[in-house]
């Protein structure tokens, strides 16, 4: 309420105070929002180490968005040393809960062999999960995978289906790919 001025005067410091109290008592949503505040510098100074701490607590309780954010921070070396294997582990935890960005990122982990053994079939399977949820870039990537036979058998019809879905969402590369077919 203090964060948004909902029924009280907007007060960032008071908002963080109450978030911290709830987070310290194990409230997962408060842990996530406190982590996000430290990550973005909302009402507190940016502090990636504190963001990691609170994302980790929320992630340990199964919060998929916190798990994804931890994966991204390990992937990019934000607040922690870059560690592609830990990134893939956190992406997998979030991806198995249906987090679409985590599914897409895990697909790329497998496609490029970053933090996991390279496996084009697993990459395509994760791209498909994200594509089926409407993730435009995953749709484009999956379409290309079918057209090129990367991790899946060559299937131009299936490839064009996914490229069209991506193109309809404004992915220019998908539109170009379709023009070449």
C-alpha cells in the first residue's frame, strides 16, 4: 500500500520497511518484491548482492519468477560471478513450472551448450514449450529448427506454421524467412 499510495500516502521507505519485515518472516511474495527493489533500485539503492539474497530465498520456496531472475543474474554475472551451469539449473526450475522466458532461455542453454551439454533435441523441446505459450522469438526459433532439421526432423510445413505465428507478432526475421520460402 505504501509503495503505490493505496489508501495511504505513497512512501517508498515505509514500503521497504514493511517488505523487509515480511520477507524476514519468510513471506515469499515480500522476498521477491524486496529482491526486485534492490535489483531495480526502487526506494533503496541498487544492490545486486542483496537482490541475489532475496531472490534466492523466494526461489527456494518455489517462486518461478525469482528462479528465472536468479538464472538471468547467474547467466549475466550480475551480483554473482557468471555461472552458466547455475543459470541453467535455475532456468530449469522455473521452466518446469511453465515460466515462458525460462523455457526460452533453457532452450538456448541446450542449443549453445552453455551450462549443459549441447543437445539440439532438448533445445527444440524447450523452444516448443515457450512457443506454445505464445513466445514470439521461441516461435521463430522453433520454425527455423523445423526448416533446418535442428533437433527435430525437417518439416517445412511445421516450420512455416511457427514462422507465421512469429511473423504475426512482428518478428521481422520470421517475416524475412517466410519471404525466402
